[in-house]
C-alpha cells in the first residue's frame, strides 16, 4: 500500500509573483493615499472657518458688533475686556474650549475686523506652510473665497 502525500504550500516562484504584483499595486495606490491627509486638512480648515463665521454672527446678534481685530477670535471663547466691551455676552461664550481655535496645521487663524473691500470681517488660514500665499495645500484659505 503506497501512501501519496499531497504537496501543500507555495513555490518560491509563486511567492515572487505575488510580491511583484503587490509591489506594483502599492506603487500606484500609495501616492494617491498619501495626498488624502492634506486634502482632509484643507477641508477641515474650510469647515472650521464656516463654524467661526457662524459664531461671529451669533456674537454680533447678541452684541451689535463683531469683535475687533485686537479682540480677535478669542472673543468667541471669553468675554473681551478691551473696548468695545460686549453688552450681552453669552455666559458660555460662542465656541467650546478655553482658547481661540487653531487651524488643522496648528497655526492661529488670522482675523481682521473690519476686513478689506468692505467686508465686515476676514478669517484666513495660511495653509500647510503657515506663510501668506502659496499653492496647493500651502494656499491661503480665506473666508470670503469659500463656497457658500
């Protein structure tokens, strides 16, 4: 009685073919996946700016004016003491937290009120490089340029 054993496992050639195929797939997919975090940060900055705008509008409804440039976005978190002191400041503030928010790259948002060209205010994220202007993920994200 002869026993036959079935061969199990993969040959070295089969393993090499699988490794080459996985390498080719990775070379196409990794660059596309690597750009996603930067795209997500740009989107988050746009959403954050919209939330800041909403909080600014609530602040103005309660107090009749927007915070000044000097008061900054910190006025949305704690009552300003600099003039003009808000008259109907909401006790819990207009944003959660105890400090002015930062953009997704950890930089402070630039806030000006009044803004240029007749705008009531301007909120700007300087992008990934934290410097004015730039292109791609380094481009500034400006409140008045975000789609309504």
